[in-house]
């Protein structure tokens, strides 16, 4: 069976979000899937005239009690 197919396929995957300084968090895709966790995730940005808006991406997980999965200066997002 291919990873993306079959019953509960989304439960086998994670997103690995890494910042420029090496801080990394994993988010189970099942947490975001409307059929399971249905949690929200935000990828926010702020730009100015001197800095492109994509230069300061920040990942936020509303509802996280201690904001441990908040990642500033996102450098990469990998699906695993």
C-alpha cells in the first residue's frame, strides 16, 4: 500500500517544521485532518518595504497551552 492511500493514510504522516536557528517541531497530519483532530495551524508573515514578506514566516498552533510548537523564522516544512 502506498503511504498516501488507504484507510487513515493521514495518520501516518507528520510535518517537520524547522527554523533558521535549527529549532524544529513535528505536527501529526492527523491533528489537522478534519476527520480527527481538526486543529488549526497558521503560517503568518510580516513584511516591510525593505524585507520581503516571506523572510519572516512564523508557524502558530492556536490552542497550544505553552506555545511549544510556535516556530519563528521558518526555514523549511517537510512532509514525512
